[in-house]
C-alpha cells in the first residue's frame, strides 16, 4: 500500500528536490507533479508508485547512517597499561571512560569514578605500578 498522495510534496522537499527534477526522474510532467501535490489531480496507481519509488530511493541515499558520524578510531587501553596511562589519556582526550583490550577482545572499562577510588588510596608512585587489569570495571554488555 502506498502512502497518501499529500506526503509527496513533503518528501520531495525533505530531500531538496524540485518539482522539475522529480518530474524528469519519474517520466511525469512537471505540471502533473504540481497538480498531484496541490490535490487537483489523482494519478494512476502506476504513476503514484513510480513517484514514491523515486522518492524512497533518493531518501535512502541521502539518509545519514551511523557510520557517517561514528568515530573510526577507537580510543583504547591495554590491560598492561598503568593507572597513570589511563589518567593521562583520559585527560588529554577529555573523555570519561575508555575500554580496556587484550588483543582484539574487550576485557573491561576504566571510568572516571573507578579512577577516583584509586587516586584516594594510592600515591603517584603506586599509580605508575598499578595495572589496569587489577582495577578495571567489568566488561560492558556488547
């Protein structure tokens, strides 16, 4: 079942398409597109279907996908890194948590809250010796 004809204009404008361009892509006259959008004309099912298929195709091409905005480089630490390494990396990048890996497997996560607990109990020399494998939080659900 096709959407309501009244949605054609909104869909066309959403993807930044002119009536003329939509007409040329569908093989329908610009006048016909105008009349359909204004409600003065009821197109055949085949014509309406052709218009919606073009709109859906263009809409899916222009839709933003998670891959367009996600970070390509994952900030991570190793289980053998120290508490000091974690503090420095998190401060440098202004982030509040970092996953801890062993090879390609996530082993746990280091968070600001977790670090604060260990800052209270340990001085700087100890922080350089404490491995993340000893203090990291459990692995988050994946």
